[in-house]
C-alpha cells in the first residue's frame, strides 16, 4: 500500500471519466417519465399496445366512477 503512486489515481480518474461518458451518451434519460413511457422507451412493450392498455384502464375507471355516483345518488334519494 505504501507504494501506490500517482498512476493509481490517474487510472481511477480515467475509469471514472469513461463511465461518466458512457452514462451520458448511452443510458437514456428517464427523468419526468411515467412508467408506461419507460416501458415503451426500453422496448418492453410497443406504443400501440401501451395505448390500448391505457384506454382500457381509463374506461374501467370511468365506469367505476359512474357506478359510485349512481350508488351515492340512490343513498341520498332512496326510491319508495
């Protein structure tokens, strides 16, 4: 350990610089992206399939909201 010189520091610095360049140029940015967008970016699922899945989920959520609204209205105004 006593004989570690400037070459070790230089080698470490070169490796850090190379890894930084690799990350900058080859790893895509995912900041402010949804998980669905990241799936499409990395090719886990194609954009058309993702769009269909989102439409189905939104339709199901809308239907659920309508049912809740109807149930809530029936509670406030029960039928005779």
